[in-house]
């Protein structure tokens, strides 16, 4: 049962939406549900606390004909609100179904051409072969035009628990028509040996030198949870979850004042830089093509999360539109974060120091070989941070190192690639009317106003229209983006929040590459758009096999004014990955992200009242002060 309009969908609502569509004659034996997502109510209704109807948007795919439609169901009233057919060639294909992985793999394994290619390589037993069906991109190839397709690569295993990613069958590519149920083409090129060294990372004798670290909170946690609403040290927000984005956050406020209406990571693209024909098409859209939320993990105490944990379960729809649960999909806990502030008075010798801590809200999704963690951090001083953690197993081919890939094991090459995340921050800094300014540090030319040449200052550019609000970061100028909000602080300054990027390269594919059109959002570090409830996904609603141009470039072309408006910031970040031997056979976490911190939002340091924890003693000393050497 929901208690708030922004609560995630419940099992009853998902089942109810399906029942309405069945009653309307929309669901047959070959109908599948690639996505079932909540339709969020209007901001005005939420802010005013008005009663709203709960609504669901479902994409329907007929696996027998390839026909696609989108339906909106009012589950409160139990009625179909709208229904419209979609043209997959124009709008793109729906996300990949879980069942389509197995179906395409079975078709490939039964194809005589694939079998002949395996025999030509001396592989007679393919009972343990792993066929990896992958989203195909879009290249307007005549053979694939108008078809729902997956491209399949092949990997081997030595036993059922063997890591297949260590044994790629190089030069073997199959293209599968999922509706016709046939393998359209088999490319068999080259005679590169299959790497034989295993890539298994379990079963290693553990070291014995690490001593336990115990995280305890003997008096309990400092946060409160009521349904999906969280309160912690001046922060309030709501936790959401859906099949496409996974973890979402809503109505984020600090000190009772609004900061962000909605925060999420609605898309990420993983383009590969290898020109070989069996990999030059790879550019995964892990949210739009595969659904980050639907691939979320159930998190484990002591491994994914450490400390005193509060978990949130997720309820999503399966391929048939029935509700399914992911227990413990979201983890929330507090953790120490070192020194918050410190000063030693050089006149008196008095020293004051306070410890920082943060509230962590996190989830993990596994998409094929990679695992992605999304960690939202809330700090005592009003800062929000998003950290994306990329780990798992690097994607490999066989051969030797070259300009587009590096050896990670004998005969095993991992291509260069990018992980470009796009965060969506629907801001409401001190109110719904916001303005975004770009702030650079610049030196002042030597002259009458700077006689010794030491002076520098800042320049500010107001991003006043969408046509000029697609921006690149500039570390040499310390570029940040300031969101000016409503009201002023005690110094007469507009209350603001600052987006601080940690920039890397944007999309490195050539402008004429199809991925540059399909993932145009990844060509800039920042976009600012006017809020519209239908503009949720930076690569468009259906990026799978989409010809390109949807999403942010189309919205920005409207050139809407942005000064003192309801605006959305879209921030692109993430690693460009040249793999290294240390990334094999499992990759240590690669961190990326950004922070969103207050600038004049408060009248002064809001953490002056954080207690001096030294007065509570330590594990070796009684209360009253720590005096030991530990």
C-alpha cells in the first residue's frame, strides 16, 4: 500500500495495470512487457499535497509480430487512460527482454553455420559454450532494417562455474532476428586461438594479515524512515526505484528548504573504441536498452554494505507484466568520513576538531560482464555527492595488444572503451525558479589594475537559453555551474547550489559515427533544459536500435528560456577505460562522480553544532576524553 504519490509502484499496482490491459484486449499469449514504469504526478499536485491518481506506463511487445504499443493505465481508477502503437523504425525498439537472451542463444547454438565455425576452430563440444546476445546499435544495414535484432558473440567455459569472459571465440559474430526466430547472418573471420588461461577470481587462498574492522552504533542509527521518506541531520528526501533508472531520490531538502525535486541516473552509454567488425558496433545503453533497475542486485550485509543497515525492497514487472520482487535492492547506512573541520588556535594552543559522517544510499546493477554501483552521499554540511562505481569483468577479445586494446592475460585483449553516465538533477534550489550560471577562474592581465601580475578573479556566464546551455567542463579554469535559487541569505546573496564536476573525456567517437547521434547527450558535460514532464531520458524513450537524434539534442533545439525557470541539469561523467593487467580477472572499482554543494544556501557553516566526539572516549579510554596512544 502506498502512502505518498511518489512512492514506488507496488505489486498490487503492477498486477492491477496488467489486469486492466488484459480486460481491454491488449494482452495475448505472445504479449510481453519490456518496461512497466510509474507515471509521476505533476509537481504542483505533489507540492500542494493534492490527491492524485496513481498511473503506470507500460510498453507492450508482440513477440510474434514485432508490433509495439505504449499504454498508460490509471490504476487508482482501474481504467486504460491511453494507448498508442509505436513504429520501432522511427521510435526505436523496446528494451531487451530477459527471455530473449536465452532464445537468441538457443537459435545460435542450433545454427549449422555457427556449429561449422566452432568445428573449424577444433571445438567439437560446445555444451558449455556461452552465447552472449547484445544490443546491436543502429547502422541502417539492409539485412537488419525493420527487424528486432540482437548480435551474439561466443565465449567458452571449461566447466559450469568457469568465467566465460576469459575464453572469447574471436571473429565469430551472429545476428539474430528475434521475431522471425532465425539467425540472419554468421560472420566467421580469422583463426585466432581461444585463450586457454582461466579467468576465475574465486578460490584464491585469502591473506591472513587483515585484522577485523568493527562498525558499531550502540545507540542505534541517526536517521529515521517512514515508508519511503528518510530524515537525517537536517536532510529529508524520499527513496524511489523503478525498472529503468533503478534508484531515484525525490523532494531532497536541507534545513527544511528544497534543493532537488528529483535525482537519478536515467542513462549511461558504453561505447567501445575497437574497429574490428565483431566489436565496432558495441555501444550499450545500459538503462534504455537493458534497464538498470530490472538488473539490480539483492545486496548483502557485510559485503555490499557495512554497518547498521536499512534496506528497501524493490517491486518491478517481469517480462510478462507480473510483479516480481528484488529484496534488499537499496542499502542505506551511516559511515564515518574523517575530519569535518579542525583548527588549532596558535595563540592559546586550544584545538578543536569535529568528525564528519555521511548518509549513504546505494544500489548495484549487473549488466552482463560489468557491475555498476550508484552511491548517493549526504553530508552534514549540506553537500550531496554521487559516486558511480564500475567493477566486474572487463570485456575481452583474443589476440595481441594494439592501438585499440591492451593485453590483460596471455592472448586476451581488452578494448579501450568509455562508461558515460548521465545524471538528471531536477533542481528546486530554495524554490522552483532557478537560474544556472557558469563560473570560471581567470587571471587578470598585468597592468594598472594588477601591477604585480598576481591577481585572478572569476567570470560568470548566465546560461539563459537552451541553445547555449550545452557545455564542456574546463579543469584549467576550475569551471563549475552555480544554480541560483529563490531568496537571499543574511548577506543579501542569492541562495545557491554548485555543481562541481570531476570531468573526463566526453564521447570520443567521430561525429559521423552512428553512436554520436544516438548518444548525443554524451558529447557535453552539462546540458540545461526547461522542465517538461515527458523529458526523462537523455537518449530518448527507446534508444534500442534508434536511428539517433532523440532526447537532449531535440529538446535543446526548442531553445526555451532558462532564467528563473523550472530547470533540469543533465551532467555527463565517467571513466574512459584503457584496461590494465590489474583489471583482470576481476576489476577493482573505478570511481567517478560529482558533488552538488551549497554556496550561500546557509548563513554560515551549518555544522558548528556537531558534537566533539573526543569527549565520549574511545575503545581504550573511559568517557571524559581520549588520552591513549591508539
